[in-house]
């Protein structure tokens, strides 16, 4: 079988984790199938150890500006030329082709229309997301299998596209794709900065800045911490120089900057919990990292978070800073008798390739 694997836009966040896991397994595959891989645009590798895996190149302009709207047509043409039998597409966007295709949906804006989420977007961001909704919805009927990461996403996607409900399946534990999760021993500036200060509750907010991550709430949360002189520090991982930092940084809200995987594996086990006040997610890899290291999780009381965390988290109203503070101060840490079950990366990839 000739399989095309589409990873072209998985260059950040959870998508990058999935792409790295797929690439790692392709390096060691002994499958008799031939794999043709379109890598994320920032991926520097040019080949794989396995002779059965080939890197597909397309003109660079398809990754930029308005040309991105036509990358699906380009991929369809490439697949026809390569005589592809099956497409494993992990990018949210269907390839316009009759070739059997399995598509991963991990973009929350496709199924979440909550007012408190969309009302905080600029006009341009709303229009961009409406366009992307249209792009996905217009071609999604071409897909043989739709993959999601939780039963909540399965339910919401079924409500959004009821005629496709029987094609939707849950592929659990994508989160474990990159877990070689031994505790790290990194000794960088970010780690040193995190270790400064004693006798305080240190919470880590692992996320880049997007509207749905709800970093804005940190201004009010920080004000309450300062006013009440609470022994709490929340560490963010935002890009240095971000305008928002001038509004939220204080003695209690401290930015470490973006962290490498080795830094996360050092800082997270030393922290007193994961702080994650997000408004929407399709999964949330930081949840799994926190559970793996057996540290408390303080997060939003929403359907997506309870679907992933269940009993392993403390929940608050992500739009109410007082409730957030109460949740943190009234709970001293969730003690787990055991970690949740984690599947191996090879098991997950094996399930993907069997679709």
C-alpha cells in the first residue's frame, strides 16, 4: 500500500507533538507499505532512516499567505501522481480527492461557538476562523474516517456534521506521542528563575498566547494575589516582548519565556501544579504531562477539561478571578493513588496506520 501522510501545518503546540511522534515511528518502521510524508513547514529533516519512507516536497509558496488556500488542491495532485492508496491527514483540512482519507480534527473553533470565546476576538480573527470553518465544512464529506481525541469532540462534531456521525471515531492518547517523560535535569536560565523564591505555591501555565488560552485573566488573578499577599506564584511561558506581559507581569505572575522539552520535564515535576484557565481545547497536552508527573491540575470547569482530567483536577470558573483564587487556596494538591493508563506511542501510531 502507498500511504501519504499529511503533516504540513503541525508546527506548534499539540500538533507539533503529534508530528514528532509520527516522524519518530516512521524512522523505525518495518512496514512493507510505502510512506510519502509532507512535513511541517519548519521541519529541517530531509529524510528518514527507513527506506520505505519518502519526504514529499512542494513549492514553498504554498505555505504562505493566500497560497495556503490552495495547498489542498496541490496535495491532491501530488497524491494522484504518486498513485497513493490511502491518505492519513492530521491537519484539520480535508484534501479534495476521492482517495480514501482519514482526517484528524483538533481545531476547537470548528465545533465551539461559545459567546465568551468568540466575543474576545478581533474582527479579523473572527473572519479568518469563519473562513477556515467554511474550508473544512465544504470538503469534509470527502473523508472516509474522521478522527478526534475525546468523546466530547466526537459528540460535538457529530452535532455539527450529523450526516457524518457514523464516520467519527475517537483515537485516544495522542498526547503520549512524545512521552519519554523521565524527569529532566535542565539547568537553564528559565529553570534557575523558576527555582528562585521559597515557601510559595508555584503553578505553571504552559501555553503560547491565543485568545482561547485566557491569559488576560492573569491581570485580575495577580491583583488578588498581591492584595491578599498570598504565597502563590504563577509562571507563564509566553514569548518575550509580548505586549500583554506589560499588563500581567508582577511579583506573582512571572514569565519564563518559551520552554524546551527538557525544561518542561525539569520544571513541571518541581512545581506545585499546572494552572490552565483555558476557554476551549480539543485535548490539552499539558493536562497529560501534569498527570504523568502526578502533580495537581487547576483548570477550567468546562466539558473538554473534565473529559480529559476527570477526577485528576480541581475546577474553577475561568472567567471569575475570585473563583480561581479560591480553587487554588482551598486545595493543597490532588493525591493520586496511581497515574492514569498511558498507551505507548507505537500503539497509537499502529492504530492510525490500521485505519
